[in-house]
C-alpha cells in the first residue's frame, strides 16, 4: 500500500512538471520558437547581415529578446498561440478540408509551369464533395475486386489509387512531388510501362491455339470493328455539343479493343491531354469483362449454338512457336512500322519464352517484372480518377463511347463467328462464344467465353479454342493502333 502511494505521488509530480513545462513553452514560445513582430524591428544593417549567405550562425540580442537566425522577417503569423494551435489542428482534418475546398478553374495557359519539360493539362480543382464521391467510387472498385472477384490484380491498385489521390490535403497526386504523380509521369504518361507490359504479355502468351487454327484470327480481326465504329460515335457526340478532333477520336476508339497498354500508347501519341481518362476507361472495361460480355453473348447466340463442342487444337511444334514471333515482327517491320514498338515488345517476350534459351529472363518477364509494372501502372491509372477529369462532359462522353466500342467489338466477334459457321461444313462448326474473345483482354475474355459455355454444358471445354481469337485480338488492336498513328501521328 505504501509503495502504491509512493508511485501515485511520483505520477502526480510527473504530470505536474509536464503541465508546467508545456505552460512555460506556450507562454514563452512566441519569443523562443518564433520571431515576433516586435522583435523583428532589428536594425536594417543587422537584418541584412543576418540573411547574408556568408553571415556566421549567430543571433542578435540576449535571452528571450534575441533574434533567431532565419526568422528575421517573420511576423505574427508565426507566433505560437494555444488557440491558434488548436484551430490549426481542426483545419488539418479531412472533414474540414473537404467542406472548405472550393472549385478552382484551370489556369489560362492550361499548362502547369512546374513541369514545362513535359506539359500537363491544368484541370483546375473540384469542390471537396466531388472528391468524396470519387473516394466512394474507389471503395466500390475495391469491393468489386475483392467481393465479386472482378480482376483483383487490376482493380485493387486502381481502386486504392483512386482513393489515395482524392484524399483532400494529402497531395499524393500533386505535381511534381506527389507519389502517384511521380508514378504517372515516370511510366504511365509515356510509353515506358505499356512497353514493359507488352513484353510481359508476350512472355506469358501461348500462340499455339492461333497457330493451330489460323482461321480464328478472323475473329480477332472482326473484334476491331468496335475500334473503328467508335469514330462514328465520336462524330455523333460532336453533333450534341462535345468537341473531339479526329486524333482524340482515334485514341478513344482503341478503348474498344479492351487493351489498356495500347490505349495508353495511342493516346500518348495522338491525344496526351485525354490520356488519363482514356486509361481509366480502358482498364475499367478490361477488368469488367466478366460483367459486360455475358449479356451480349447470350443475346446474340442461341442455346444450340452455345452447346457446340469443338475439338482441342492440334499440338504445335516448338519450331512453329519459335518462328511465329519472328515472322510477326518481320511482317510488322515491312508493312506497318508504327505498330512495331508494341508488336516488337510482344514478339521479344514471346521469343524469349518459346526459345527456352534464357529461362531466367522469361520467368522474370512474366512474373516479378510483370507484377511490379502492373501494380505501378494500375496505381498510375487510379491516380487519374480525380473529379476534375472524370466529372465533366467530355470525360463522361469518353467513358460512354468506350463502353459502346467494347460492346460493338464483342458483338462483331460473335456475329463473325456465326457468319463463318454458314460456310463451314457440318462437324467443323465453331462455337460462336469464342468470337467474343476477339477483344485483346488476355486471358480474361477467353475465360469468360469458356465460363458461359460451361454454364450451358459443364462438359464443354472451349478455353483453348477461345485463346486463338484472344491472342489474335492483341495483335489486331496493336495493328489498329499502328494504322491510327501512321495516318494521324504526323499531324500533332
């Protein structure tokens, strides 16, 4: 009991001393920690000498009246005040900043001066409640990834990027030093990350199903109809008051291929001012393939067609697999050089894999490197999900057009498969569902086609057959991008 009393007295003494120390600091802080207006009235010569680069690290005055070096010109705004301190704590809360953040219109120049070497459009600043809406959208994206299983590898980092960039006061998306801004500028806002992604895709992709059944390449080509159809959709949007030029229309159209890296690449070449919104739309639709495609697939096919069984593709020799990326690259060099960066990296990654001469490099491409770049690219895409860029007419138009393009691409692949069946002999018919895999969302679109087929007949395995048009879609979208760049790339 005595020990307890001694401990209690020690605690009381400690708390008392702490309170006295805090009171002392707060009562003298305006003199000790900051230069007050009264103390700043030092002679001009002394102040000039204090701020001179060669001045020694000394202070003027004695005791509480001395002038601390570097505070010669400080005023009352630097005074330490208990009420001011508590008030500033309140102002630093997220609730206060969300309520009090007002709309700031874009600057007249439209370019942020601190990044003159790589101009970025100044989108202004949206009111705080719009940032709150975008944070809610970010949590919704994360829920779809975790709760519904919609491509968590893409949606989780995109969702968290959306949440983090919209935290008012955090500054994670602010140029030039915000973390998300650095990620976007380093690899998303140029062709660096897309090229690395294509290299990883090449190392992960098996072109065997396409080589074994070349006619499925027609389905991959048909899906590109959605890309070109979007050009007409952009023209219609312009009739209703929106303003997209032909280069912006081409960049928007690539969304129809459901290929995020290619969309980023094309927008960087033709419409860099729209890159953020286009990247968000492309990756969102890529990730939402399991939600968007099945209704279209069931609408345009009959139950009888969905029940069609297909033989597994024939075995493909190693020589064919090794020669395929080389032949693809040579044809691209000869016929469509603007597509060579995308096709070249795809061929490089695939050749390293199929040759087997550098297994360690191949494994790095398809595992560690691909995972790291995917995380950074998805965070960078999420960093563009700000209300200034999303909650506006032109951006909403891009998202709508992207959805239309993706839907048309899916429908075109399905209808082309049905048309091919008209000319194919009985017993060689193809399941039209594999036509939906003509978009370049690898391997998501092929998995969705397989899943829909199995929902009708659990014994129907069309996954390997669907991979043929799926990998053809990757090549087809890259080719479409090359056509756009070759046609309009020199106009900027």
